[in-house]
């Protein structure tokens, strides 16, 4: 019984390491004009389905968002509003990032 539990835990850790890729995930909040904010997420593993993640963000928090691909920054998710704490919690809950590789650049 303990062997199967240990095997499942090891498999989960390997999957998390593969998804994380050992790179930093940057969550940035930028203020536009007035009280408007834009939140960007950069550094997620390129194997993830960014359109699906963006759609989930939009559904959960009722905001507009887009996926942008650039040669120097890679794929970036951009959301309207200040959603940095919500995104952080989502990434931790879904095992797409850890506390160690998350960086929040906020105002």
C-alpha cells in the first residue's frame, strides 16, 4: 500500500518538474491611464495551452484577456485589471508554478 502511495507522489513530483521547467514565472501589473491596470503573465512552460488558460482566467474573474507571442519574451498572457494575487493562487493550485519560481512585480 505504501509503495503505491509513494509511487504516486513521485510521479506527481516528476510531472510538476516537467511542467515548471525550472524557469521564473513573472506576473507584472502596469497602470494605464487613471484607475486602469493591465496584468501580464510571462515565463510559463511553452508546452501549456495558453488559450485555454486565458479562457479560464476570463471565465473565473470576468475580465478580458489576450495571448501574445513575441520572439524575445515568448508567450505572454495579458489581462485587463489587477489580478496578480488571483493568478498567483491559480498557478499554485494548478501546480503550474511554485513559490520559489514565482515573481510578482506590482505597484
